[in-house]
C-alpha cells in the first residue's frame, strides 16, 4: 500500500525524469530513470543550465554521469544526499574510499571502500569492478564535482593545497597499473579481419565497412567524432595519384573530412583530414546506397534494414567494433573503438610514417602521447628485450 510520502517521492522522481527527457540527446536512455531517482531538482536545473550555455555534449554527459555517481556514493557512504557545498572531510572520505593500497587491504579489511558501500553501489549499477579506482577516474570526478560547485556559484571546500597533497599521496599509495582504453590496438591486420566480415551486400555491412575504414584511415577518429560526422563535413576533392612519388600513376578518389569541434579543438580552427582510395570509396558507396544527402553520416539500422534519421551514438560505434570482432573470431573484450585510434598510430610507426605526418592526420596535440605508440612499436620490434 502506498503512503503519501512514497507518492510524493515517486511523483518527484517522475517529474525529474521528464525534465531529463529534455536532455535525451545527451543522457543515455537507460540511465535517465536511475539518475532521476538520485538527482535533486537543483542537480537537474544545473544540467539544464549547462545545456543552455552550450557546453559540449560529451562534457555534459561526463558531468551528468559523475554527478549521478557522487550522489549514489554519498547516499551509500553517509546515508545523506550530496551536500552543496561539500565539506573537505567528505572529499577526503571520497579519496579514502576510491584510492587505497590493495596490499594493506589484505591485512586491514577496514582499509579502502567498506564492503557495504561497494555492495550498494554494485546493486545500483554504479560500480562494476573490485579494487581501487583508476586515479584518472578519481581526478575526473573530483574535477566534475568542483565544476558543478562553480556553476552553482559555490566554491568547493576541497580545492585547497592540503587536499591536493592528500590526493597526490593517495595516488602514490594506489598501486594500480594503467589500463588502456582498448587492450589491443586495431592495426591493419586486425582491421582486415573485421572488414572481411562485411562481405554481404546489406546496408549494415556497407555502413560498418565505411565506418571502420573512415575511423581508421582518417587518423583514428574518436568514437564521438565518428558518431557526430555529418554530410556537410565531407568534401569531394580531385583525384590523386595512387603513388605519391609517381604523378602519372593510377588516379584514385580523395575526400576531405572537416572535423569541426573535437575533444581538443574548436570548430573554427578549420582542421581537416583526408580519406584516399578505398576508405573514400567505401564512404561514398555507403552514402549513395543509403540515399543520405544531408544530416548524420552513420545512422542506426534496425533488424529489417531500415535506416534511422538520427546519428548513431558513440556507444553504437563501440558496438560495431565488438560485433565485428565476434564475427571475425576475435575476443571483443580486448578491443574497443579507441583501438582504432591507437591502431592507426601503431600501424603508422610500423610502416615508417614520420611522427609529425601521422600526428597531422590523427590530430594529436601532445607529441608525448602520440610518441608513446611509436615507442611501443619500436620496443616490440627492437633488440633491447631480446638480449637473452
């Protein structure tokens, strides 16, 4: 039997869910109900305000996800909603629950996140792994926490030198190896196996072939960039020689992809990358067969082969990789959409492409980050690890 209090709670949650529906282009549908039950009216108002301010969709999605996690953790750890402003003591508790020493946990069960808190978060679907969190994840959530404070015209109490010192020490004590976004890189050999599964003359095969080749050949585009690609970003250029050293060699197709707003760049920077030969042909074939002349390039296709009108999601791009891995007999757990990005630079290193040239296509701004893939490739093929 329902009570007045339970009815009020249900109605408030339903109201917030309806409010979050206005953010459907940002928040995944399967998370809106859970977020509506956790977030306060003020939380939802803050997210809507950020949308109106024109904040990027990916940034907003991360903020909403982090806010939902923080609210869930606060309820599990303290029994109370997340306070605004959050006291420094609560932020220190957050550090203690998420960055800890697994070796010390073996002799001190009270070290780290209490089991009752972890179990509650797992039941609610907010915690999927055991052990301490990745320092990068903790830093991102703390950054989101601080950002949301400032958008509420509040100053976070944990943005102090003492807290930053505590964070640095906690990261040092957290003996956790860095996890790659994709355990394996999608190099040319892997990509060939994925493309070999796109052999039928179905629209889904044409789309997946074009998506894989476009994402890889354009420099290993991020899944968000692939998902948001629109027809007006694609420009047909004159044919180019197949052999750049021989101007008289066979002429092949060439497309320019104007990237627009990316994770590291703005729309007004005029960045573009090229698709030459097979990737350009695959993308053109997909657009022609699908009859797409405007709007999103890569779209959802239902089981009957009907093409949707809206863009595929970033998760949808990842699903394409996973599905093609299964069809190719590869372990989908080892590969993700980011494997196309790491695979492009790894393959460029194997093929002897100069790093600056590869970075121009991949649009990496950090030489150190891009060079890491080159260093990994050189280590695998070098003599240093083969002395014995």
